[in-house]
């Protein structure tokens, strides 16, 4: 079952929102600055893989400049992090859409 979580990264002062697939792999990620809630990252594994398959490194670079870099790996040990918790799919989707609008587009 997919999972949606929110974690606060005190070191970077970021609220990080993750969507994970059934195996725990990160599929989408949103990072919001803690101070003002401004979107920093709104990256999708599906979109990244599409650029990699096309070997379009210029487009990949533009994507990363606009939407940031998605975390590689699985969602593990997050529940031990301070201020971490599960969120609903609806809350994640709202945060995702707001971040994509703020960063310039709903889809690349």
C-alpha cells in the first residue's frame, strides 16, 4: 500500500513530504522551507526516469533546476525522526499541487 509521510529536517529547516510505493521507494517528494513554507522541491521519480530513458540530460538538468532532486532510496526509519508522521493522500496531493504551481508548472 502506498504511504504518505511528512518529516521535519531541523538541520535544513525543511518540511519534507514523501510519497512511497508499496515497497517503500520514494515516488514523489516535496520540500517546503520551514520559515515561510516556500516550495523548494517538487520532484517525481516517474518524470526523472522518463528523462533518463530518453537520455535527455539537458532536459534533466532543467528539470532538477526547477523542481529539485528526488531522494533516492526507501522510506525507512522515518518514524523515529522528530516531528514525523503519516499524512493522508489528499494532504500530500494538495501540498504537491501547490508546490508545483509555485515552482512554475503542474507538469513539466
